[in-house]
């Protein structure tokens, strides 16, 4: 028999995962996870400065480890049936490269320099640079931010490039150009050695780099030099055309084919961001908001291009034709912290255990079970109008209306308030954050039919998902696949390799469907309406303080 | 030789302490502490409802245990030199009594009934009753709240009585009258068995029961029946005259003299609240704000009566001629939670250890050292304009402008915020709370020259005291005595027993003086001015929410 297998490679915040799938029926044949070793050690990061960098070697080692592992698990025959590999990554996670397209941290002398590494999506060191971009954009005749929600974020491509250029004179002369993680991995696997050949996906280009067909590509060099003369010339060294994830980059290079034990016929597809491919893996359909819920959320909606005429959605992370599914506008939004909110609270509560010489086995036990215990206990608590109420902006606010300088707040505390009560408020606050995004789509003329949820939090916590349904007042379908991003990448790999002619066909053939939906409780929804108004009021106070100071 | 010894008996929230002092020089000969056993077990309390009750047996057992202990420690000769005993207690901490002046919890059938026990100062079950008192007071021709700051508090005498009457039909017929803890202990020790003989101190009467010479005693029965017909007749069964703490109640009853091994010649003085006697123990002088800083704070100021003409200070806990020192108006204010704010945070952080089967010896270690660790670490953190900022109303707000329904809030949180950072903000918030009281005195026409601090927090934490000096911008003198309340009670005992003719003489003879003062840092004070404005803004948000809902 002849099989058509594909590999989806999904780069998350802490690890990379490969899944090997059969394109007939979508069966997952094997999967493997590789945790970034340098990242796990906390290297190159400084949480206080919100600096988060990742070394390219963490990524490269991850390709080899995971693909070799899935092939080994699937048996000796599997390798020869592999037809395609596609990649998704976090984003905007760009890196400084030289003319060969090599990240500078791979060059001698820069191996330990955080500015020569990938600037992870959640790195917030470039707050000032984003502010400068917004300031200059406001003076232009053409609104270059119109397709990215009207506000350029600290978390994005140009702000990060400018921050590195401004703050590191030493590295500046070596930075030839700037590449997103999702565009670099396919370039690497296909043996690229000249930056001119590096194909950029429309997903990263449109959502983060200000690329738009309407502008004829990127905004002009004059716009960027007005922001800062240090940006002079970059547009020329970047790109003027883009590709959708249905298209191939090329085939595996000889070196990589040998290392992985695969054929040089294996097609490597155009890369995209994790949530975009994840939305496909979770069988997105028009007007359903697809939420990948992990440390942060990435929210995706697709609307047929014809139905998006003249609609510009303000305050989201972009609307880009073809960024998710060709023929549809992909709209991206998201919450800067979701699971990270809970992880923060867990860390807070573990401060004594971590800083006061607790026995390691005792600490391990607390670490392992704390969130479950808090969640169980919080689920039993009654919510009243005056219960503890929080705002969820612990990592700033991505959408609606990006503002990474915003911070979180907790109110309604009294001497009887205990940890589960605060945890409950934090869960509710993250759901309020989700509601704010839904309300923004609706107020901008894009109806929301319901939610599709996926990711670790969605599958593990019925308490959080039910709270979200009650807070938003809409049903939530949780996708069965535990790895929607890798699955989506596999669906794109199958399309890029020509097994399907369009990705919708891959979705139909390979999708795994949904569990029973969470449906909202009307009485609770009414109470949450009142509390949501208070959330907006407290959030308004936080915004007002920030705009004053 | 002939010595004149006195005993000061200081009833705090968790324990009672006796000190035996020599009136010549004020040397402390012995001291002893007794922790209330029922209270330590958490009996009769419900923190979620903010119900805090104490059993009279905890108090009675404490007299015997501590006085016997100090006499034993001071040697066989000591008892015969004891001339007087005076008592201070928390307050308002009243109890329901029968016609004999016996607290109902000492009567068969009521031994386990929280409503038959002392309603501790920090019990906040009577929020609705305080609101009703304020509502009715606003309709009167005479403002019966003018000497208690204009707002009647949940924490006070009449609100607590009314709450018990309203919510407990069973006990209602047995409540003959209502007595403060500080007035009941001297009555007990002098063998009182008829409520008519119970002498009330002007301190509790003026600050909590609405007694004023200007009203000819308590407000009229008609005022109370308008509040609630359930209050009918209580004024008649309470009192129409009061005494200062310089005066004696009587001498030790035979039974108590025998039990304690003392003479029936020992004078028992009029009782008062802990902070009033504590201010004397800490050598208060006019226009210095004396702060006892423990779980909460009690702030006392004295102003010569002649200089207080026509001044009514709004939003504090009362201004009562003679309540601290005869001839001066005693002004009381305070923060509902101070050390309790830190204890709350400690408890919050220990939730995992307490709820997840940590080994007892590990938990004990964390319990013991956590606040010290947090304080050490917080002291190293730099304060910036946008650092974490909190409002301290975890137990409502006592002054300025009592409102026990208010709650605390914490803002400026981000993923890098750790426990010491929040602890630092809580310390700062409690100091902002202290500053708000100073500012109120000043804005009402009473200059504040500086602060005198005493109590556990003042003596143990240089970090907190320096923060307070920087926040308020005034020097703070910490009194040397570790037991200013008990010392103050001993000074009053010496005066009541006739060893001194007025308490100022006792202060001069027995006072221990001050350590080097904390002086404010001008640059830090300037930064705290900015942050204090933000504290008021966040507090304003909390108040606005409460008034709406």
C-alpha cells in the first residue's frame, strides 16, 4: 500500500511538538515534544524587564529531536510515506539575520547575545518604540495601521527591530535584515543560504510587518526613516511579495533529509503563526471565534473576502486576506496573558516555598497540584455582585486596543479573602478579557456566532470554560484534538504537498470534531453582565492612570 | 522599706498582659501574658461573615493567670506592696448583660451563644445597623454624632447592640443592658453584683456610646426608638454619669483578693480603651499623634480643652474631654487593619502550605519566618511612580470617614510582580492610611507636630517605620516601652490609688522615653506625594463602586 503521511511542526513558547499524521482520516500516528533546553534554564531572559529571548539552537535541536522521534515511534516504514512538513510558530518572534539569512546568535561572537536571538512574542522591551511607531503613523496621509487594528504593538516585528537597533550599538552593523521565526524554519529546512530566497508568509507579513496588497507591499522607506533613521533601508532588504500557507517553500535540503532520515522530495510548506494554523486544525468556520487558550490566547476569525468590503476592525491584531484560509480574511486578536495569569498567581503563592528552603519533594508536590486545588476550591465559591473582582492585564493588553503598558488590578479584597477567592476572580477576569474581544468584533460589524476553544486550558478546565460561556453568554465548542496547531500545520503540509487542492479539503478529511459544547447559564450571565461593567470601570481607572503618568 | 507597686492589665485582641511596676522610676518588675484559649481555637468566630466574638471566661481566666504569674515572678514580698490595678481593653467590645451585670454567656443556656459574648472591636456584622443609626441621626435637630466624627461606625456599641437584638430573637428578652469590656472588668474585680453600681469610664462612653456633657448624658430614648423600637428603654438602663481613668472604681472584692493573693485595700481604677492608656504609657503630649500599631492602629491626640473651642473634627472616632488625660480633649482615630494587612498576605501565601498537607515542621518554619523574609526583601526594592500600588481597606476604613463596607485593592500588577513587591505596596498602603488621618486632623484645624509610635509593628520593623516617616513627611518617635498600654494602665492605677495626684505626674515619674526618631527622606517623600495622589484616586474608585451598589 501507499500512504500519504505529513508532519506538522508546532513551535510553542516552551517547546516544539511534531505530529506525524495520515492524510486519509487524519489519524495521529506519533507525536513528540522537545522542551527548549536554554529557555528552560531561564537564559537570556529577564522577567522584571519583560525581556524574553530564545536561542536559535533551541529551535534547531527541536526539529531533529522531534522528527526523529516521531519517525522512530511510527516504525521503520513510516519515513518513506512522508510527503510534506509545515511549520507554525509563535509570533511576532523575529530575529536579526545576516545576508545569508542566518540568525546572528549562530555567528561567532554573538552566541550569548540576547539581541542576536529571537525576540519572543511576549517580550515587552520595546514599549517606547511601539509608541514612536504609533506617533509617526498618526501623521501619515495613508493609515499604515488600518489593517492591524489601528495600534502598533510592542509585541510586533518593527518595534522589536527598532528596539534592538536603538539599544545595542555593538550589534547594529551586523543586522542585515529581520525574519520571523515561522518564515525562518522553512528556509532552514529547505537549505536556504541567501536571504533573497527567503519566502515570507502572508500571515506574519500582514499581521505584524504592515504588509498589505493595498500599499503595494510594505510601507515606504520614508515612513520608517521618519520613525527613526536607524530603520533606513530595511524595507529593501525585507520583501515585496508573500505566500499563503497552502503554497510550498521547496523541498528538504540534502543535509536535513539525511539528518532526519527523510527523502529530499518532502515538500516544506510556507510557515504561519500557531494560532492561524491552530484555527484550521480546530476546523474553523466563518464567524466562529476560534480561541487557542494557553499561556496567552490567540483568537482567530475568518470572514469571506466579499463580506469584509469596507470593514476595518479597530483595536485588533490585524485583518489579512489569506492569512488563515485563502479566499477569506483572517482576523486576529488575543489576550496577552491567560494561563500566564494563573501561573503568575501560582508563583506568587509559591514564593515562601521557593525562597525559604522548603524540602524539594514538598515544593514539587505544591508545584504539581496547586492550580488543580485552587480550581477545585474556586469552583465551589458563590459569586456575588461584590465578590473580589480583577482586571487581567498582567502582561498588558493585546486586544482590544493594544496597550502593553497597562497592568492588572484586584479589588474587593477583605480580611476573609483567601487564595481560591482571588483565583476565581482571576479566572473571571481572563474571561472578561475574552468577552471584550467578542464585543469589539460585534461593535465593528462582525457578528460572532459562538466560540471554538482549544489548547491546554480549554481541554483541562471545565471550570474555566463554563465561566467563559457564562461570562460571554455564548456556547463554546472545545475541539477534540489535543494538538490543533500541529494538526493544522499537518493539514497545510498535506495541501502544500498537493495531496489536497485546498486546505478546506484537508480540514474535512483530517478533522477530529468537537466535544459537547459548554452552554451559558442565563442567571449567571446576568450577574456577570453587572460585574463586567465593573471590570470595565476598574480597567478604565488603570488606563486613566497610565495616560496621566 | 515600703514600696508602691501597681498592676496594669492590658486586654488585647489575642491575649491579656499584666505588668507589675514600681511607681518610683517606673521599673517593670514582672510581666505575664495569657492567650485566650477559646479565641485561639477560633471558636465563636466566622471570618467570612466578619463575626468575631470573645467568651468572658477567656477574660476571667486571664486575670487570674497573669496576676498570679507576675506576683510569683516578683517574689514573695511583692504582693503586699501592690496599691492599685487599672485595666485597659480593646473597644468598642461590648457584651449583653443581665441586671446583675453578668455577661449572658456566663449564664446557663448561653455558654455557647456568640450573641451572649463580647462583640470584639473588629466584628463587622452590624453594617446595616450602623447605616440605620447614621440615617436617623441625619434627621435630628441636634447632631448626636458631632463628637464622634459625624459617622457612627459598625464597630461601635449601639450598632452592635442593635444587631444582636435584631438578629437573635431567642436572646433578646434576656438582654437587660450592654457593657463595654473596659467597664466590666473593674466591676468584676470590685465584686459588683448590681448593674446600677457599674461605673462607666468617659473614654468608652464618649467615644462609642454617644455620651456627651453637652447632651446631658446619652441622647434621648426617642432618638434610639426612632432608629429601632427594639432599642426602647436602653438609655434608662445604661448610665447618666461617667468617670475619668484617674478615678477609682473601688477596691478588690474579698473573693478576688483571695484568689490573687492581694489585699482588699488594692484600688481598682476606672477602665479605658487600650490606645488611650497606651498614649499615656507612651508619654503623649499635645499635638503629637500617638499611634499604637498592631493588628490595627489606634491613634490618639490630646489638645488642651481651651484650645478646642468650636472645633469639631469630622470623620474621626470622637473627641471627648478627659478621655485620655483630664483637662484635655482626647481625639481618637485609627486604621481598621494595619498588621492585619500583613497577616492577611501571609495567610494568603500560606494557603498552599496549609491546604495541601505540607509537613507540620515545614509549615511551622514558613509561618514563623515569612513576614521577616518578605520585609527584608521588600526593603531592597526600588519604588517608582508606577510600582505596585494598594489601598489598605482590607477591614474597611475606620478613619477618616468610617466606612466598613469598603474593601482593599491592589493595582499595577504584571507578570514580573512577586510577593515582596506586593508586600512592599501593602506596607506603603498602610502608611498612606496613616497619612490620611494626619491630613484630616490638619485640614480640620488641628496641627500635627509629629508622631509617636508604639506597639509590636513600631518596635519590630524599621522598614515599616521609615516608610511611614517618608510617606507622611514627619519624624516618628518610637517609645522605648514594649508595653505602653499596660504601662499606661499602671500609671492610671498609680493615680487612682492616690500615689500621684494627676496622671501627668505618673507619666513623668514612670515614663521610659524614646529611641532615636525616624526622620523623613525628602526625595522619597516627594515620590510618595505622587503615589499618595494615586492611592486616593484608587480609593475613590472603590468608594464610588460601593456607593453605587
